[in-house]
């Protein structure tokens, strides 16, 4: 093992660190519903916005999948409410040098199949993330030849190059640790069946495609056990349907409450609405790949100038989102206050369209997106905005699985991206979406800029905070200068729950673990 006399960053957690995150949501409305003297609730029904793509931590492509993964599997570390990295499955994590990290595992942790968590499972799990393009953008810097197992509880993880955000990246669901034995036995079924694979407070029971995933409490969980025995994830894409399910008690928790339902739910004593503003941005990506119309920079600028962003955010979200002026949020390192944000200017839009070589009425584009309520409204507004400068836009709405496939294939002309910056760090967002090594996904815009690549590599390998801030300000300005993407909103995380529920805790990656939730019937 390498000498440990260099600069260190020792992270030592409490022996019973059992809650991922503590970004507590501020209740917008509190209700008096619920029978405090009733029986304990036996199940918790969560209405999700979309069906997950996979329950495999190393094959994550949407937020819903990550929210499911963290119920049954856990990473080595987590982020607290101040974005500090704290140990979870690890007893401690120590940065030995800019490339090397020593991990000591907590003792006595078992997977759902009864196998003890060992260093070999950690190596197995993290190696899998480096092989899948869905997760390699965040964890692909791990050196597959750099693992060193000291004993069953101790190992060294090395990265290929210095990565300042590496420990924060280890807190994501993509880095959740799974049982090598369980995954091997399940073979090709792993991902749709994760029986026995995790260490979390809930274990997998069954997945009914298009309907639900069912989990139940794991009796031998190493930490604080789940308060509610059964957890059911229902797949409900329509926001209005989710709202009705919550009001009638068919669902206990709903995600992505739409603006029209906020007032109704806030006035319902049986429901509590929660909201927070995470370090996330919703943007438009322009596919600049070969043969794509948006390879033309002037066209990208024309579209950006033509969009009435303020009216769009108001119509689609109301108070549930803030207008994004820059690609990085105000609470993210590298946020640039002076960035060119392409405010609505139809004269500039028409001039840029002419520079691109198009007259009014000569261009047709296709805007493709996942068929979700707010995105539909935004797409319709963009369609109307671009009609003002003579661009015809066809709207293509896709179901979740088709949307994921289209992104992976790089066939979308332009569409919506929604990405958070865990820990307030810009690297996961910027590197994923703009580094040329991540083509065609998750760099859906097919951005290939050597100057930007150099900045992104410099930023992720620089550990000094002030230096990194300056680097990412340059990178964000470069993205804006070339209109590689167009920021739209900072969407608030809005969820609602039955008022007899308590104990909700969010982590900075917009996920909720439910073993801490309590309720009375």
C-alpha cells in the first residue's frame, strides 16, 4: 500500500450512519389528517413518474431508477445536508493521494442473501460501473487495474487521473454495492430481478412490468430497520392521475406535483406538500452530430433567442420552478453571474436564422421528449415560439423506454435534459453533457470541443476550490458562447404525501429513502 504521509482527507462517520442525506424538505402546507391512535401502516405506496429502466445500479439512465436502487442497495458513502461526504457502508474513507483512496468497511453487514459484505464485492460492483456507458460518465475514471484488496474489510481504490469530485460520485446510486454471488447467480436476469443483491433496509420481492415493483423490509438490516413493512412503487406517468391517487388514499407519496395541483393539495388537510430547490437544471440540448441541423451554431443561437423562457417557465411550472439564466445553478461551484443567457430577442433570432442559411418557412425541426405533463407544455410553447421566426417544429412524445433508447442512439435532433449536480459540484453535470468522450450518451448534444474538453479535464483534476470555480466559470461561458445547450429552469423538487406520514429525508441527488418514514393508519 502506498505511503500515507501525503495530504489526507479522512472521513470518519458515526457507527450507526443509516440515513442517506438530510436535506429536509420545507412543508408548504401541513395537514391534520391521519388517525394518531390507529394501527401502524403495513405498506407505503409511492406513485412514480415513470417506470424504471433497470434496478441494476450499474445500468442507470433516469432518476426513477436511482430512487428505486437506494431502497435495496447502498453506496460506500453518502452526502449530508451540507454536501459533505460521510461514510455509509464504509467505516472510513481516506484519500491517500490524488489518485488513491483507502476504504475500510463496517463489520457485520450482510446482503439480503445472507452473504457478508466484503472488499471483493466492492471491487466487483465498481468494476461493473466502469463498463457501462450509462454510469461510466460518473465513475469511469476508476482504474480497473488499480484496486488492491488488503483484507476482507479493507481495500484501495485508484482513479486513472485526479478527480476532485470522486468521493461525491461514490455517493450516487450508480455506486451502490451489490453481492457478487447474487449477481452471478441471477445472470442476465439481474436488473429486472435483484433478489438477494443489496444491503439496504428493503429487499426486492417482485416487478410487474408497467405496473409496480414491490419490496419488503429486510429483518437483518445492519442499521435502523424499516418502520413500514411493505413498499410498493407504482408507475404512473400522468400527473393528474397521481394527484387523484394521493387525494383518495390510493397512493401515500407522489412525485412531481404539477403546478395546477399545488393549490388544491395545499388546501387539503389530509395531504402535506413539500418542496426544495436542488442543484439541478432543465435545459435544451442541441444535437450537433454529423448530419444534424444543429451542427450549425447560428441555428442554435436562432432557436435560443426565439424562446420566451420566462413565459415558458411560468406557464409550465408557475411557482414550482425558477428561470435558469446559466447552465450551472446559483448554488453550484462555477456558477457564472455574467454569462450570456440569450434573452428573448426575435430580431436577433431572425438574423441568426439568416446567418444559418435559412429563410422564414424553409426549416422543419423535430423536438423529441419524454411524454411528461410539464415537458409537453414546454414543448408546445417552444413550438409556438419558433413559429414566430418561421421554423416549423414537429413534436414527438415518447414513452420512457423509447426515450432512453433514442438518447442512447443519438437520434434526437433536440430535446430536454434534466441533470443535478450532487454536492453542488459541477463536474458530474458538465463532464457528462459536454465532454467529447461521452458520445453519444450522456453527451446527447454530441458536443465535441477541444477547448471545452481541456477545461473540463482541468476542472475535475484540480482540488483547490477557488481554482476550480474559475475553471468552471470559463467552461460555462464557453457553453453559452457557442449555444451548446440552452438552460430553461431550476425545477423545485415538489412531492406530496399523506399527512399521517412523517420522517421524510431527502439526499442532494433528489432521492428519498423510505425506511425512516413512519405512519399511523
